[in-house]
C-alpha cells in the first residue's frame, strides 16, 4: 500500500483497501475455478452424451492502467490463471513498481513462466505484445482511443480482445433523497482516487426542487476535505497522476467557464503545494450536455451539477452519452429506481450505494465502453474457450449415412 501511494498518489487507506480487494479476488476465483469446468445437456438420442468443457486460450496479455495497478491486474490475472492460461502483465509506465513489488509472491507460489511482468511504454512494449503471434488474448483497461487501436490490431490477427474502455457515469439525485446521505455519496463517488476512476460520478443530475440545498451541502462538504500527501492519515484527496492529466482537467473546467459555467469551489491547481500535481476538488454549476466537461470523460476531481425536471428528464440526459459503464441513483422511491435501472444503458447500476463492487458480480460496460466483463463467472468465461463434446457410446452404423437409397428418415 505504501509503494502504491508513493507511486500513484492515492491516500494510503484507499491503497490498503485495494490490497485487501486483491486478496479477496484471488480467493473468489480459487473457489469458482475449481467448481466450473463446463456443462452437460440433454442429448438428441438416449445412447448419446453431450457436454461442454472449458479450455484456456493460451497466453494472455494483461495491459494494466495506473489508477488501480493491483486491483485491475487481479481482475485479469486471477480468472486467467484459473482458466489455465499463462499471463504476461504490462503495467502502466506510471506505476510499474506497484506491480513489481508483488512479483516475488508470484515467483514463490507459481511455476516459472506462468506469470511474467514486462515493463515499458505502451506504444513500444504494449503494441509488441499485442501483435506478437505467440499471444492469444489481449485484456486491456484503458481509454476508448487506445481500445479502438488495440482492437483493430487484434482484429487483423483474429485474436480475442477483452476491453474495458472507460466511462462517463451519471448520478441521479431524486427529490425524495436524504440530502445529507446523497450529498456525501456524490462527493465520495466523484472524488475517490482524485476522480481518477472509470466509474467516478462524472455527471450529477439533481431534481430542481432540491437542487439549491443539495448543491449547498455538496460545496460545504467538499470544502471540508483535506488535499494532501497520500501518506498523511489526514489526507482525503491526493495528487493527480501527472501534469498531463491535471492540465487536461483544468482545460476542461476553463472551457466550461468560458461557455457560462460557474465554479463554486476549487477549479485550480492548489497553491498550497510547490511540488506535485494537486488539483483542488471542484464543484461546477450552470453546465450543459454539450460542454466537453460533461459530454466526454473528465478524469479528475470535478463534480458538475445539472438540474432536471423529473425522473424521465434525468434518464434522458443520463443516456445522452457514448459510454455505458455505470450509473447511479439516490432515492427511496423504488419505482423511480427500477425505472431508471431498466432504461439507462449501463453495465452496472448502483442504487443508494455508489461504486461498490462484488467479486461475484460482473463488471463491464456497453456502447463505447466495450462489451467485455470482469469479475463473476462471466469474468472467468472471458478467458476460456468452449469445446462441445458429442459422444455416442453405441458406436454403431447410422441409418442416415450413405447410401441414401436406403435412408427413409430418422423416424
């Protein structure tokens, strides 16, 4: 956890939790893997047996992002190993040490060559692994642009591509919601890991009737958070990963302001720190769907609030996106919750509890987020091929074989 904080900047407590999640994921797939090999099903004739077996692809390449260097590694590694594959892991050039720090664990408990770690820059090392004829499946978590490029390289080789390509998740706050809980949920969902989470709450849709009070509470709570060194126990929000990410987020905020948005807090690089990429948690209002801040994925600590008339208006705006990773709603009205759950295009839908994962529950997206799944039995199947076996234990000559002159049909 300390390595991860030094390298990536997340508060130490978030990285401690990530390490625990890694262990839990390995344990989950250790159980699922030994109890899942295939299925049997009714045969065509009584003297036959039909079943499927699951087989590994061979060599899996896992391309890991920097925001969760161990968690998003294990989501690929654990099911890939339990499926019987060998794995090559390519960590982000931003956070290679976090993964290398546990390399000894793999070396101690697994045969040589089962898990391999290759470091380097994506365009150089990653692309070489993707195009190498000796690799059989590419599992990537990254941007839509990177995913499209890698997908094209895989398609040219008819190689399986497993991609999770980011999101722009909506968070609906209904007028019946407990405002204290809803405001704190939104702030945490927006600023966890400095907003550098693919499932961060990036578009907050609030019913008109409660918007003013909700916004007041969000701003007050945001201002109470501590921005600082992730190794300091008092820190709530750490620095961003690098200058490029910080400048991209700030440019989006400035564009929105030029187009009429209003910053209620934050909106700048923190003047408290001479070093490090510390960006103040930012709350923005008077935004609209066409602004780049809202229309595309903003990977940083920005919480844009948009007003909606009712649940139908909120659903329409939530679906106005090229992505489909996750979505949230905060309400006590289960009719509204179920309506939104059924109509919003998203791979995961959270009701009153944002960003909570379950190792047994599949994680993935729709639309340009990609169509692969991690976690759950679906996550295991992503790394297995299915073989259908047909067995006839009578082993006799069939009437429908040649010559057809003697064949009068199966009946």
